[in-house]
């Protein structure tokens, strides 16, 4: 018993595929004789095997499952299929003693129809034909919605490209990194996360071009400018919330905007999306301010507010080994010889005083001290500490 594919002599690959599940071989053989002329048939002897067959074959038009089976019963199996393959039509094949249970399953939405045992050939074919037709309609509607969704999202991204080529390019970099992180974290196929990565930048249309250029170059932003950038996800939510099928995307962007989770909580997909997209955005910002990817990742880890498993995936994606250098936030007066600047040291007016990647020397520290007497410097700054243990001991003593 298993994944055997029953076909009549004239069957072809264009005929709908139906999965039959029953722990009695004779029942499977009978159903196959009744349905084999018009359908391609897969079979399984229990619920666990049925899920394995679906995992190997992919979505089928309909599943006809026995009610009483060892281990996982028919209702539990069809409930699992409803979650994992929502467009597959589910039919419960059960004896008269289980009719009330079958009706309850139909009312709960987990089952489309039930078939009494034993079912006549005409009744069986009629119900299975209805189930297959329902699946075809569902797939046609999904295709139409997918096309509408793609067109709507592409139109929005097209507007972003026209309004701000700089922001559009930045969104593309974030999306590409999100795709790599999803692959590393085995989140492949979750298109909602990649769409959310691009969508999170749609709010750039509300930000002045000069501010976006500063953000792109890693120049420190003033408080008002930073507030504009922080508000970008909220602006994106306003643009997206009325587009069909984007509920999870909108929830991810709302999470990026700092909005609290709904009372019912967030799904695993949404939580994963928030963590991955936020990490990609933070890395994009930090990399523009840092000399190397290693320093940028170190700075994100030093902040301590990111998802550790996503940061570990980021290290693998960027080919950066852990613990090469420790990046710390320090004030100008705390800089010491040998520390390497992980970001530019800038005055509040945006003038770059010392470039990122510079290793602190006595001359450089004297220069910064002189600068601090005449201009206000943005503090703290991120610096890589080569001997972190010694730095901790000295800081503790002081």
C-alpha cells in the first residue's frame, strides 16, 4: 500500500488527482475501480502516510479519507490538510454510526462533504466530481487574486522607483538580503516576508530626498530627520492595508513600525518576518556607516535588541566569523589608541571629522579633542575593541 497511482488505460496527466485514504486495502481497491476512469488516484493506508504522500506529490484536487483509522483519524487528517493545503477539497468517508461527527466536522469548516459507507458508484462519483470542481474554482479565484495582488504591488513599487530611485535601490538591497536570510533559516517559499521587505520602504515617498540620500550614505540624521525615517513603515501600512491577500505583509510592516501585537497574538510567519526584515534593514543602515560587514554585524550584536538566530544567519550569509572583533558604543573621551572606528565620527552639522575604519592613534585622539572644543560631535560612536577583556578590566577599575 502507498503512493501507487491508479489510472485507467486512457488516463492522462491532465486529469485531476485525488488521494484516497483508508486502512483497508479492499476499500481502496473498490474506490479505485469506481473513480479510476476519470481521475488519477493516489492512495495511503493511514493519516501519517497520507501527509507524506502529499509532501512528496504536492497539492491534489481532493482527498477522500476514512473516518476510523489507527493513529490519526480522518477528522484530524483533514484538519491538517485544511491548514497545509487549504485549496484541496476534503471529503470524509464514514459509516452511519459516525454521521453526527461528520456533520460537526462539516459545520466547523474542516470537511466539505461526507460519504456514507458503502457509497454507490453514482453517489461517489458525483460527490468527488463536485469536490474536484470546487478545487478548480478555488484555484481559478486564487490565480485571479494572485494576478491582482502582483499588479497592485508592482504598481506601488513602480511609484517608489519613480518617486525615489535611491529608496527603490535601497529596498532592493534589503529584499535581496532578506531572501538570503530566508534561505539560510529555511523560510523559503514565504513570499510574504520578501514583499514586506520591499513594502517597508514604500513610506520613503513621504521623506525628503535630501534625508534619503543622507540615510543611504550613512550620514548621521538629526532628530526630526530620524523621526521621518522611523515613520516610513506606518506610511507603508496606510498604502497596503486595503490590498487583498496582504494581511500577513501588513502585520509584518506594523511590527516594524513598533505597533503592539493584536490580542490574539502574531503568527509564526509574522514573527519570523519581523525579525528577518528588521535585521536586514538594521544591517543596511549599519553597513552604510561601517568599514566592513564584520563591524556592522558586531555593532548590531552589541546593541542586543536583535534576534540572535537571525544575526547568526547573517554572519553565515556574509561569510563573517563570530568574535573577530567586539564593537562597543563609546563616547569620544573613551576612545583609546588601537580602537578601530566602526562608523564615521561626524559633527552635528553632518561634517565628517574622522572616517570609519580608522584606527585610533594619539594624534587622531588629540585631533578629536581639538574638534570637540569648537564643534558639537555626534556621540556615542561605534568602535571595534581589539582586546575586549583588557578593555573591560580597565573600564571596571576606572
